[in-house]
């Protein structure tokens, strides 16, 4: 029996990402040609995005109309992911709607072993016993922190069958330098939301975090580790350490000053005249 193909593994890791957000309280909406991931209580793009896949040009307007309605009625600014190569008609439509592509692609990576290279900067450790409210601020803003902390705490201590969530952090001399959530499902472990403090970027914090988790053998000896990288620098580092790029996508985001423009609602006019109802109609 052979293992999954690279395309199948990439799809499985993306499904794991959605499954983790669902376990944290989100939900999905599926349309022909794409999938929407939404989390009403955590309105940030990391938890609210649409994956555009196989949308025909003649069905594009209907897809985006339904997708944007789902997000905008919840006052959420979503992101759109489009696998490479991006069809010209999808790129043009997203730009007309006010979305701009990020300069760096989003890469789906996977590996089972990590090369013997320098350990990176800082000291990594699992943060199972730490206050979820303190950890939440590493991934979301102050407004979303209480909801996210509760969701993380529930999933860490009361996971669904076959899944596990563990936060991992990197510290140095009492200063927190980076963090990630590790979501394990079956024989895969997904790094989610790897973040590094601006003052520590470029020092190997994320590399050290990944190395620590893989050397800990979280999930067993045969587990496959996946990572969705939003940084070309991180992708290059992990490729040198043995990770393989499975899929690349372009992420489209709303410009900072973009606003939803709706047509003006016409003023109510005088009531329309109706003939009186006859006695026989009563």
C-alpha cells in the first residue's frame, strides 16, 4: 500500500486547519467552487477566509456575491486564498472588489524528520499549564482574546476524539519571543499560527520552535508534520531543514482603507392607491 500523494497530503493538512478552527467554535459554508471558513467571535482573517477552487468564469459573480454576503453581514473582513496558478479572471475580479494580493505566497509544507542544524534562538517548551488568556494575545487582539482563550482552553483540555491541541512558546531571559499552536489529528500534526515578535525576527525563533516540537516526537514516530507558511523566509529555512513544499496559494486581502459601498436606499414615497375592497370580497 502506498502513502498519500503530495496533493492529497496538502489537502489533508488544509482540512486539518479547518477542523481545528471548527473545534475552536468556527463553522464552514460550502459553495460550488470554494469553501468559506468563518468564526463570528474571532473576526480576524486568520480565522475567516475563503478558499477559491475550480470556479468557472460564468459562475464567478454568483460565488463572490454569496461569499461576501456571508462575511459582510457579520462585519468581518475576510481573506481569499487562490491556488497557483491564479486564473486571470479570478485575479481581476478580486482586484475590482478591492482585494489586493500579498507579496509573499502562502505555502503548505510537510516533513517527517528535521535536519541536524543549529537549534535556533531562544528556548522552546510546551505551554500546557500556562494561562490561556495570556497565550491568546499572541495570536489575536485584546478584543478577541477572551473568546479565543476560552476556545483554546476547552480544546486543550476537552478535545474531540482523535485530536489534540498543544500551545508551544519560545522564551529568552523571561521575554516571550514566539509561539504556535500544534493541532494533531490522526497521524498528522499541524503547526498553526507561528508568530515571532518583531524584535526577534530573523534570529531563528520559528526554526527552533519547529525543531523542538519535531524532536519531541509529538504524536509518535510516524507522524507527519505540516505547516502553512505565510513567510517566504520561513519557507526557505524549513526547506533547508527537510520540509517539502506541497502547494502554494496567493492570498488576497482587503486594502486597509477599503470600505463596503452600498447603493443608497430610496426614500419612502406616498402609499400606492388601492381600490376599496368590495363587500363580496370580505
